[in-house]
C-alpha cells in the first residue's frame, strides 16, 4: 500500500515538473536557428557536433555560414579539407571538423545523401556517438528517446535525486533516471529533452544555479535539501589554456587560416615566430600533421591539406 502511495507521489511530481518545464520552454527557449523545425536533420546534426565542446551561443555564426556554404552532406563531402578547417574557425577541437566531413562522405556516398533515421544507422556513421545520435533522433526526427548530456544529467540528478551530479562517465543510474522521467508521448519527450537541456545551460548551471528564477524550484529536491555539495565534481578541473598544446596548435592553425584561400602556407621563419618553445612547437606541429589537420612540406613549410 505504502509503495503505491510513493509511486503516485513520484508520478505526480514528474508530471508537475514536465508541465512547468514545458511552459517555461514555450516562452524562454533561445531562438537558435536549428530549432523549431527550421533546418534539415543534417543541419541539426551539424549543430550538435559544433555544440559538443563549444557554447551554443558561440556556435550560431559558424553554423550559419557553414550551412550556407554546405547545406547538405554531399556539399560538405565535396569541399576541400583546407576550406573545412578554415570554416571551423575558432570553434576549437578542430578534429571534429574532419570527422564531420568524414561523416558527410559516408552519408553522401553510401546513404544517397539522406541522414539515417535510426539510432543504429546514426551511430554507425564516423564520429557519431550515443549523445549525437540520440539528439538527432529526438530533435530532428521527433522520436521518443532519452538524450543524456552533462546538462541533462546535472538537472535530473538535482531535481529528482536531490544530489549533485559529479561528472565523469554516464552511469547506469543516470540512464535509468533519464528513462524513468522521459514522457511516454513522443512530442512531449522531445520538448522534455530540449527543455531540461536548456534549463541546465541557462538556469541550473554547474556552479551558480539561479534557483530563484527556476520554473521547477518548488519540486527540486536538491534545493529542498539546501543544495548539498553544490559545484562538486569528480573530474579534475579543466586545464588552463595558456601555455597548453591546445593553445600552440590553435596558433598554428590560425596562422594558416589567416592566409588567402588557395595559398594557405606558412614558411619556417613564420612558424618559429609563433611560439618560443621549439620542442613544444615541433611536437604540436607533428600532432596536427598526424591528425590530418596540416601537411608538412619537404622544405619545412606547412599548409592546410587539399
Ligand atoms: S531549483 Fe536550483 S538546483 Fe533545482 S533545478 Fe532549479 S536551478 Fe537547479
């Protein structure tokens, strides 16, 4: 009997949270150009790949010019690698650009330029993992599927378990919770995924959640418990950027991107002037070459690949 009452209460709370979040989404969702059915499934996939390690608001101008240049997989497949790396600009982690082009080639050549409409079909593509496949299934195709990213895990853990999500790999408990609270109806599940993710991005942030303006504060167990361990994380803090290999790799790529298209080459002197630690610079150039992001020429100059 007790169990029945508990289940009913839990169901009631879930339903209230869903309704409050859906209403909040209705009036507060950011007007991003890949939302609200204004782009193709391919456009949604591009937005998800770009947003993985970059804030969505920063992604918007890159996404717009990218989609204007290459509106579908076939167009991106036909672009030169140098164009793709240049267009990726300062989005960071540029290997993502090459993986996206690899994915475009498979979609164009093996799928008649149609993005697969199943989770298995999507995860079979190069560079497409669980998160991106679920996001495309939900946001582009409107299917009922739990989307799990860092923001969603943090919000669900706080609201329903009253605990801080500690980061690290997605656990079985994270997946079970996401499944348990996902609405049964496909349309509602899509709104749910988007609104939970949005809440995590703009209100229920990792370090400073704005509980005073949160639409689900009355139901949030984390808030009710006094926000225990707010901001705690299992993972180590992010490495500072200054002086890292990431910074040096970025300097080399930016120097190449800044050259006029068709002659994106830099000579030895220019390369040496980029960074004073020669050992680190050489190691970064070697790793960029290995990743296929640059080509080392016999005379020691560098260029973006064709
Ligand atoms: S009340 Fe605070 S901790 Fe709870 S979901 Fe809202 S913003 Fe996050």
